């Protein structure tokens, strides 16, 4: 049996804004865990593409700071150091667009 629910325009606007804001929230814990896996496993094109796709989700300086904080310093290495070592020659190709993107935020 279906139930009819009446919404005012302001209820609908509030609901849509809430859904949009929840979609924008990034799960930094999962992102950091995925980065740790890819950066700690093997150097392949697939791995580098996966790292790039994770980093492409970050849009702001605050987001970058949060992923760095969440990633921590496994093996005494911070995220940028780990990225530099893992990505090698691909570091600039993958990290530079991120840095340009967050500088404008």
C-alpha cells in the first residue's frame, strides 16, 4: 500500500539541498585506505590510474588537507612523499592538476 506524503516547496528544496550536500561529502577514510593499498602494492598503469581517480575527487585545499591528515604517515612517509615514490615519472602528470585545482579553491 502506497502512502501519499505532501511536501511544501520549502520542504522539497530543503530535501534536494540535503541530498546534494551528502553526495558532495567525500569519504576520506576510504580514500586514504585505497591510496594506502595502491601506493603500497605494485606499480602498474592500473594502480596509477586508480590513484589518479582517487585524487581527482579532491576539489579544495580543505579536502587535500583532510586526505593528507587521514592518510597519516605510514612507514614514516607522508602522502606527497609516497605519491612521489610510487608515481615516479607520472607524478607531475597526476599531482600537478590536483595542485592547480585546489589552489583556485
